[in-house]
DNA sequence: GCAGTTTAGCAACGCTGTTGCGTAATAGAA
DNA sequence: TTCTATTACGCAACAGCGTTGCTAAACTGC
C-alpha cells in the first residue's frame, strides 16, 4: 500500500459502494431500509448518504409518511451523475454506447471497421466514436474477442485478425483517450451487463454468445470470472462428439463446428439442440442458475434457441435455472464494457485493497 | 449486523487472517516481511502479531541478524495451536483425519460404514471416530457425495444411498458433536485441501476425482466455487459423445458412462483419454491453471491418467497448466473438510461481513 | 568506546462506525 | 387547540482501527 490510511478508507469505500449497489436495485430508498439491508446502523447510513449526496451520486426526492412519526427522507440514485463509454470491437464493426450510472444505454452508434484492421486503425476509430459520443465519461471499457489478458490489458491474438499479437491495447487506448480504460473479453463484458442490470440476485450466470464463434461469459459467485489467463468461457471449443469433424482449434467434435455445420446445412433446430447440449454441460460444470442468450447469430432466431435450451435443462425440486434473452440485445457487449468501468469505480470491491498475493 | 462495532472488528479480523494466511505459506517471517507483503505499516503488523501471539497462533522463534542494526524478531506459526477434524463419508467407509493449523494430517483412520447406511448410523460413526481422534478440534468438516446444499447444510439425495432425502446433516452433526460443523461436497473439500496447502498461487484449480463416479472440485478466483445449488463440478455428466450410450443421469454419451465402459472393457488407456478430453473441456470452460488428479479409482493407475491428461492439454506461449496428483492421496477429501473448518475460522473472509444480498 | 544503522514500541492522531441524547415532524387522543 | 406518543434525524462524545512521530534498544563497524 503506498497511500497511508488506506485501510480505513477501504472500509469507507466498501460501505459506500454497498449503498450504491443497493441504490441501483431500488428506484427509491430510505435510511432505515439501507440500514436494514446492509447491517449498518442508521447513523452510519446517514454519514454514507451524506457523503454520496455530496458526490452527487444520490439525492433526496421526497418524504415518506408511514403513519405516526416524523416522515422519512426518500433518496434515489442520480443516474445522470456519472457516465461511461463502452466499446464492442467486433471483427467488422465498432459499436459505441454511452451509459449512465444506472446502466441505462443513452446512446448507441455502430461504425464499420476496415477489413483485418490494425491496432492503429482501431484506436483511431475508438477515439473518433468516443469523442462523438461525448458525455464526459469516467472511463472507457473495451470488449473484444480474445485471447487477451484482462489484467495486463494486452490482446494476445485476436481471433481472425492478423495484425494482433501481444498488443498492449489498454495502455494505448488510455494514452489516446486520457481516461481510464478497461479491456476485457466480449463475452465477459456481456455477462457483466446482465449482472449489473439484474442486481445481486444474479450471483451465478452465464451469457451464451453465438456470433462468429460460440463463447460464454461467466459471472460466478457475484463477480465476473475470467480464469487464470482471461480465457474462461471458451465453451465453443468443448468436445461433444469424440469422433466428430475436425475443428479449427485442433480437436474434433467441438460444439462450434457441429453447430456451424448444422446451421450451414439449414438444420437450425439441430444446431440449437447441439448448443443446448453444450449449455447443459456448462450447467453441470458451473451450476449457474441464470442462462442469458445473446449474439447476432443467435438473436436472428431467438425463439428456436430459447426453446431448445429450456427443453434440454432437467428440473428437480431443488434446482432451478432461468433462461432469458439478453435484455440489451446487440448493445449488450458494449454496454457491459461500460458497466465494467462503473463497476470498478462504484461497485463493491472484491478485495479490501490489500495485496494478498504473496 | 447484530453486534455493534462489527465493521471495525471486521477490518481487524481481515488483517489478522491476512497475516495468518501469509504465516501458513512461510516457515518463518518477520515484521518487515509481513508489512511488505500485506501493505500494512510495520507498526500495524506489530499490533496484529501481538494479538495473534496472544491467541497463541503465532510465536517468536528467534532473531535475524542481517548485518548492521538491531536484529529483527522472527515469528512462526504455531501449527499445534489449533486442530480440526475432517470426515470423508464415502459409500462404504468413513475416513476421519485430524489436522493442525498448517494443514498437516496428524492422524487418519478408516472405519467401515453399514451398507446403505442411514443418517443415524452415519452420525453414530462420526461421533465415535471423532471422539476417538481427540485433539479438541475447533470444528468438524464433513465431505460427502451430493447433491447437497452447502449453505443450508442439507443433503438432498446422496447418490446411491436410499435413506438420504433432504437430511439436515450439518445441524444434526452439530448437535451430536457440540462443535461447529461444515458440510460440503467431497470434491469441493478435496480441492480446498490442495488450495490450502499450496497457498495463494493456487488461485484457479480443479480437483478431478474418479471414485465411484467422476466429479470435479472447483477453486476459482482464490475460493471454493460451488455454484448456485452446491452442484458445480458434476462434469462426469457432461456429454462428450452426442450419440453415445445412455447414462443413468438421463442423457447420452456422458463422460462417466464412456469412461466406465472403457474401464470395464479393460481399455484403461481409452478411459484415461476420454477423461482427458473432459478435462480439456473443463479447462476451456473454466480456464484454471491447476489440475489435480485424485480418487481411489484414478490413483490405482496414476501414471496412465497423468500422462493422458498432460498429452491432451494444448500449450501456448501465454497459457500454462500444471497437472499433479493429489498430495494427500486418499486423505485429500477428509483433510480438505478439516481445512474448510480452519478456513472459515482463520482464512481470509470473502466478504467484510456485511450482508450484500438485498 | 563511539557513531551509525536497524528494529521495536509507546503515545498521539485521524478516521471509521457506534452510542447517547436532544430536536424536529407527524398522527391521534384529549 | 393542546398534549402525548411515535418516528426520523443528526450533533457530540466515544471506542477501535491503522498511521505517524518519536524515543529506546540492540547490533555492527570503526
């Protein structure tokens, strides 16, 4: 820790983010409600709400009469007090969204990217579209195909893009944009969007994305899960047919090759069933209780995939799984990238800030 | 929160457990080393070490001369200051171990269980073997086949045991033993043992267990991962052959049925290759960088499985995966159950104690 | 023996949430 | 209208956390 007094500050930040997280899930709230939900004393909540009001994150919006006694002040989040920009760098297009603190998408633009674009070309496009979006964001999030290193901000080998080998994209973008930048896999950004919008009940979920490849973003135990090399969720390249056709990844009978082959043959139902088998495999492995379906290719026939998935999931008296389509549709990746920025700044920190990696 | 002052206490507990965690990974340590590793100031470390010494968890064991200046006091963990009992309730045997605070197995016993034993029979056996083990444990951990609910301490339907439907085993055992009891799936307990012994570098790992069924215990992001219904890691019932033979779970071509069929036919190499395919699927999904092989059936031919697994895992310049056998062998489940008790009492808490599930 | 260096810890401090208690605001009864 | 009970709010004092300032202790090297 290089800043003195860090530990009490972390305690304070932790409690503040706890209250912000609660504020995001409720249209309105009062002091007693926050105290009850968080376990803090009402007086402590007063102090926290005072600080948050001072930062403009929260405001009083009325009083609540509940019979006898002095009416309680009603607070609410000020969604417009903070903004973030999220970017989805796909293979041919750049999608840029502006979101507010509540996770609402305020603006969304799509511009084409040059074929087989270079890092420089992407940076130019990002700067152009970010400037055009405006909004004075607290940061910019970038969602992109992997493999990449989230912690280091380096793109190892963007799939099907020749000019991308160990590119320090986060650092480059940070210099170009002069705001904090987060880099993450597209699917992880996507599941963050769902988790951010659906609140703390969404503790374990997977976002299944079918869009020039099949991948999954994982949200496990209340946080984005990326694995040891930011490469978790490559479930398109799990084998479901040992003697199946050869896949580009080197193995045979991968989910992706079987799915894509069926789609190419016009057998969409079979493709959806194959995907559903893979999803149930994922459920067996991770035991998430929320499945979110997303991706351009999937959302062209949402009802087919949704039905096949629901049909494939077994039920029991103690197990339940929700299957839904991505609420934000095509914006989900970009919006999630923006929410990762907000999450870093206003979300509940996963550690207390002390290095535990000794 | 029902206890006042809870939040500052949590800060204190957090820092204390941070120091204990560090003490577990180092034979000896001094104030400056802890301060450097944790980010706390030396004076804060003094206070923490003073409290831990008072609790008997840590002791001074000498001084270190490093040239000029006053020598630094050398501290070390007192492994014998705390003990825990771990229990592995398998289908036919009850394994009971006693471990110390460092995770060393001090005693290990195996006793038979009646065929198709009842909850009452298991409780009797647990009480008997726990009493016999002695050691005044801080708690008892039970590792068992699922499905079960870790948080509620309820066994839903122990696989292949008829008398087990929604049994509140944790509560029953707690009343019978008069110490805190933890209940978890066997594989999760097992991976906890590996993680506890290998320290903070083991952040993402999977323990593969082949023993009357195939399962995986997951350790993701530095903590045991159980999923939404304590049912994560059921990877024996992931489909790897869409048109494969029917499995007991209702689907076809599960990893387990293919593996067991090959073993029954004497084709151990094929069985190991099938398992290895499943393991690579697991790596694709979770991106863990540690694979631990365990289970009685697997450890009968460890080299076959180890070789097949190593051969199946692709390598790249940014990706590395370690494949090892369970260090504790047959004790791994029971020892892990004991370490879960120690982890709850002396491990780094995952939350700051405030309810965030509003 | 003295100077220089490093460690250890007491004491004061700032900041956190908590507790005690006074004040404000309301409904309902007198 | 007036009084009382009730509920909400917040100032002030407090306990406990890690931090900072400073002094004492213990050692090496000259």
